[in-house]
């Protein structure tokens, strides 16, 4: 089994005094006397050349900028993920699904632990995780989400979780207990509406379901963008209308295929490095 040479390589990298990093472990494995260790190192090295493997086990490009302790917004992109659904047991995951799960978990863990760095602890920090329903779709993802919610609060880091699955989110006790505020948008099925009622602290009855059903719609039937129900830290709830302060921010928040194509660099098909996956 490869666990023994990997553990030996990890311990050797830590004892070496340099900053521990996954890519250093991979390089150490490739130079081991142990044949299994070298074979494992070569396999991991090849994975590190792919778009999914490079961000969490690839060697950083020389001269590439790292996350600096300055105010700003950092966007992590992970194209090409192939995540398993909740009905698929871990033993049945294919290699691409395993790598996708490892990448998502690694990036979230990196965000939380980096926010707790000594030089960043004095700053107010927010870690935003979009499409959380992708995580809650698997048992492992839900457990990991619960973990980072607890750790993030201990490190003074607020989490912003965006999900289309209120029911799955409401079942993760570790996350629900950490929620300071909830913003709910329109849901059309009774199960999802009842789950949102619980998150908002509202009674799950016909009146509340009808109110949730009507969110985001004008009496004429037209879409009312930015309309929601908000629950604050004191468990008070009210309808809220959100306005975007500028056209520039509106363009940045556009996630349509047309907008994504306009912002995709010509080198998007090139293998990603650790820094290429993180943009300021």
C-alpha cells in the first residue's frame, strides 16, 4: 500500500525545515529508494499536471503572486469538476470524481486556514462558497462543510454559503447552528419551502409557503430581481429588496454563459498552476 511511503515522505518534508507543501511531498516520493514510493510519486506528479490536480498538488510557478495580507477580493475557479451525487458510495467513485472532491475540499480548507494566518487575524474576512448544493449532495461533502463552518468561526472568518437546496442545508446541524443570517429566495416545492421556513425561523404553514412562492414576482407576474426574505442574528425576519450599487458590480456578478465567455482568457485550456486558479 502507498500509505507507508507517503507518510514517510510527509514526515521527511516536515523534518526538512522548509514550508510543508504537497508538491514537496510529491517530489520527495519521486526520489525515494523505495520502488512503491517512486511509483506513487510519479503517479501524483502526472496528476499534478492536470487542471484538477495542479491547484492542490502542483509546484507553484516561479514568480507567481501569492495571496498577500492586503484588503481585496480573491476568486477561486475550479473548472471541470465532476462531483458524485449523494446516492453514490465512496467506493464507487471514479478517479475523476475522487480528484474533484479532493480539489474542492482542499480549496475550502486552504481558504479557511489561510484566513486564520497570524498576519491576517486582525482583518475582517469573509469566505464565500457558491453552489453549496454541490457539496451537500454527498455525505462526505456535508461533513466537510460542517467542519469548515465550525473552524471558520473559531478563526474569526465569516462564511457566506450560496445553495439551491435548502432541505439538504437544513439537515447539517453543524452549519445551521453557525448561521447568523439567512437570505431566502423563491422556492416552489413544499419540502424546500418548509426547510427554508425552518432556516428563517418562520412557521411552516400555508401562509409562509405562499409568501416564499411569491418572492421575486411582481403582481403582474414579471420578475422582481433582488427580492428576498431575510432573517437576522436576532431571529427577526422581513422581506428585503436588494439593489446593486453600480453597473460595474452588476457586470461582475453576471454568471450567464455569455458573460463567462467574455471573461475567459485565451489560455483557459492550458494546465492550471496553483496560482493560476486564484485571481485577484
